[in-house]
C-alpha cells in the first residue's frame, strides 16, 4: 500500500492532478475563515480554533489533517453594541446620531493566520498563511469585506519508507522529498445578521517547479469557493441556518455541499451535511461558556470508497479571547 501511495504522489508531481489539493473540511461552516480571507476580524473578539480530521478510517495511508487558526479585528465599532447602549440611555440619546450614514459604524481591519499540517500516505504537507481583511459597512444592516491571504506550503515525501525495485533510481534522488510553494488567495464576504454570501480563490499562484525532464515538477492547483447561508429564527430559542458551498478546482472538478444547522438557546447545535457523490455527515456542538466551544462531526462515505472505509471523524475546539462583551454565540459567523 505504501508503494501505491508513493506512485500516486509521483504522478501528482508529473501531471496535472485530477482531484482537489486542499484538505477537505466538514465543519468549515464553523470557521469560514479557512476558505475565505475576507472573514478575518469579523467578530469583536480574537477567534482561535484548532481542528483535527481523521479521514476514511480503516484505509491504510488515509489522510489526516490538523489546523490552528487565529484572527482578530482592529479598531472595530460594533453597531449592535452601540444600539444596545443607546437603548439603555433612552430614545433621545440615539436621536442625535445619523443612523442613515453608512459610516455610523466605522470601517475596520482584520488580521489572522492559519497553520495546517496534513499527512496522506508518505506525503507530508505543512502550510503557514497570513491574512488581512478590510470591512466596510454598506448600510445600517449590511457589511462587505475583502481579504487577501499569502503564505508558504511545503511538501515532503518520506523517501526512507519507499519500497523501490531500483533503490538508486535517479528519479527519486536528491531533493524530491522537499518542495516549497508560495501561496496566494483573495476573497469577498457580504454579510448581515440574517445572511452571508462569499466567494474566494485560493492557491492562485501556480508556483511551478521547472526542472529537467528527468526530474519531477509540481504546481499548486487553483481552487474557487462560493458559499451562502441564511439564519431563520423559528422561535425565541431556536434558529435554523441552511447553507450551501460550491467548490471548484482548476481542472474543472466541482463539488457541492448542502448544510443545515439547528441551534437551541444560542448554546447547543445539531447539523447535517450532504456532499454530492461523496458523503453525508452529522455534527453536534456546544458553547460551553463565553470562551470555549467544541464540536464533533462524523462523515459516512457514499462514494465507491465505502467498500473499504465508511467513516471520517473531525473535532474542532474554539476559543474566544479578549471577549470583553462575553459573547456566547458569534454575532456574524453562526
């Protein structure tokens, strides 16, 4: 099996890949910052998240991945906090403010970073990206942000574990097991208290390796994401959030995710997802307090891989640092 994964890796280096390079996430709805840099700094606190995914349990050499992300706002003036404070001072306090002025809430900046480590067979991937976003209020209810992400991705092949018929094969000699690629992505995010829409492009620099004909080359594959969701309040305690994500790789491979999330008392939630021709998933999570939340999801494979593996597990831990307003449920990313 190690030889099979090694050959797949070498084919990936030599030709255009026929699958997505970026790791799959089931709980991206909990952290859209992973796929769109424009989300950076969307909340009033510093959002820290760590996620671990063990994919296709039982399949030798199956992918596993781990990430840590952090993003925060700079000089943010939250409109909801101001409205609440004005209500507390009475109607006369708010009468002097020009609420029709779109700069009633000032624009603000967001910064962040994402570190990811992935393992698939003999291939190890590490990436570190830095993010910047600019948030602009369009109306009293609607905001738009634009963001950019740049970083470095490193690929390593464990050559010591290769089972080669020709140990001194020059094709795998030298620095084949260590490649560095520069990464760049951009995104746009339109959002309010009741909906969000976002588009992004990731790995936009191909960062090709132009080697001799006898040496393998590699290039990053462009990925495009479009997503949208709405928040429907069914009662004072229950909210429902359906969403959809369309993912497309540079070679034309397209995948569609359909998700729904049911939240109770802005503390407990249940979710369900369908990934077209790939898997169905269930998620459960809880906001333990104003600082800590945790969620778990399990995928059940519906593609041909279900003959050898049926399950994928993913867990995400979240921290809200500098949460001075003691926000329990996020205001803008639900």
